[in-house]
């Protein structure tokens, strides 16, 4: 796991996610997008190619489900591992997320050090 894109509108969660990754895995580059639209713009520019995307569901402009729909319809790019990292405990959100093959895990916030270990396992399993 070398590059991570965190798609999250909450500034505290952005900061916490980046800080935890930077302290536990300083070899990892973390990029932040505030919503799905900003994430698509970053990805379309081609400057980043994440190994892992952490995706919130409830965001303004373009939510996590809308991002997945648009992102997965673009067949020109390889889809990295996506982990839903959200405060939503709604079964409907979980089912809708796992409808996409790129979604490998559904974790609830807040991000903790244990979350990083679980994410590393998911990525290793997906790319191993």
C-alpha cells in the first residue's frame, strides 16, 4: 500500500485519517478529496493512482454511492480497492456499497489504529 485517497467531507476525519496513516505508515502518501466530485477531478487529472480509496457515503455535491457509480462506469482506469469508511450503519448503504466489486470492506468511523491494520489486510488480500 503506497498511495491512499481519502474521500471525506469532515475536516476532523480527514485530519485524523491522514495523521494516523502518517504515524503508522510514513511510506504511504495520503491524498484528500472533500467529496466524490473532487475525487473524480483528482483521478481524472491522472496525477494520482491510489492503491486504496477510503470512501465516506454522506457528502455534499457527490456522495459515496454516486462516486462509485460514476467511477466504476469509466472502464479506462483500473479500479483500486475501495473501503467504505462511514458513520452509516444502515443495511441499505452496506448492500448498495457491496454491489460494486471494488468495495472490499465496510468499516464504521471513527478511524482507529486497528482500522489501519484491517485496511492493510484488505489490500494485501486484494493484491496478493
